[in-house]
DNA sequence: CGGCATAATGCCTGTATCGGCATAGGGGAG
DNA sequence: CTCCCCTATGCCGATACAGGCATTATGCCG
């Protein structure tokens, strides 16, 4: 890390804030699982069209997803697999944290 | 990832939301750099005492930092080094993303 | 015990943002 | 050109939360 600049802090927290919204994190997961045209996303998530469009717009602006136009449809794909890796690490952190709390209760 | 449960989505986004606040991300960085008693943190960040206390409280509740009481002082330490790894990945993602956009401009 | 330092909490306000409804833009098919 | 479908955006109400001020809680020392 080596002391991040304020600009980097701002950028990184902006990135994390995107994933900090359950709807958007959900979208990232759905998109990663293929079949990511908007109709399918609406169907699988139950989000309204406008909601979906906004969130996808934000994800795209940050470069987390790419959009590919097919006529008047839009196909979304995840841009960078590292996002998935980050989620994986976050998951492991959570599990470890809970496991440690559990253990500390058992010992005490 | 393999299709995360709604509960996991909620937990993960909660974690990301913590880092999504510049003040808290800043704190995590400062704490990682050692010397993390509250007075020092106030000094280095310029945050007010109440603000600091609240943010540290949230980080602690999520298990991102640990607090060790020394008399009436509090020493904060980062709990899990994986958080740093996550920041590192996020940084690399950002750089890659910007580099790609730059390249695409040069080619076009 | 009474003052003093440090940390946590109640209360409050301002601001950001989620997310719905309605509307506008833009590309096919007739 | 016109209708229709899909997506994006303006507007707005509700809600969440940052962050300040004042107060309280907690542990130190005289």
C-alpha cells in the first residue's frame, strides 16, 4: 500500500462504493454468470427497467462491465476477472472472521 | 463465485460499503501503517474525535480492526492482511482500466 | 473523592443516492 | 413515414448516512 495518495483513496473508495450497493453487486454476479442481456437481468433480479439501466450505467462508467449493442438490445459482460477475485477474497475474509469469533467463544 | 446467496450478497456489499467511504478507507490505510493510537489518527487525518470514534467503531464491528485498551487509550490494529490484498487488487484493476482506455485512444 | 483526559453516544442537519414514474431517444419491422 | 420495442434520462420522494456539537461513560492521577 505504501501510503496512498488522496486521489487514489478517492478512486478506490469509489470503486468499493459501487460494490457496496447490494443491487450492483448482485448485478455483477449475474453478469458474470453469462446470459447478460437486459431482459434476462430484469427477469432474474426483478429490478425495474430504469433502476437496472442506471446501475448498469454506473458499472459501465467505472469500467466494471462492457456493453455490446445488438440492434436495440444491449449485452453486458464483465470486463475484468479481478473483480471476481476481489469478491472471492472478501468472502474468505468474512468466513475467517466469523470462524475466529466462533472459536473464541468455544475457548472461553 | 458460483451464484452467491442473497445473505452473502448483503454481507459482502456491507463490507465493500465500509471501504466505500473515503474516511474509513483512509483510516484503514493509516492503521495499517502502524502507530495507530487515536490521538495520532486524529492528528494525521484531521478528523474530529466523534467522527473518528464512530468510523473506528464500524470498522471494529465488522472485524476489520481490533482495539486494544491501554489505560484509557485505545490502540487500533488491522485484523486481516487480506484487506490490504484486496486494496492492492483494486488498485491494479484501476490502473489496468485506465491504461486500456488510454491505449484505445492511441490506436483510434 | 474530585478533577482530568480519552473515548463513546444522543441528537441534529445537510447531503447524497436509491429507486419509482413518466418521458424522451433510437433503432428495427411493417 | 409510422408503429413498436428497448434503453436512457429528467424529475421527485423517501431514506440512509456522514459528520458536527454537546453530553455521557470510563479509567487515570492527585
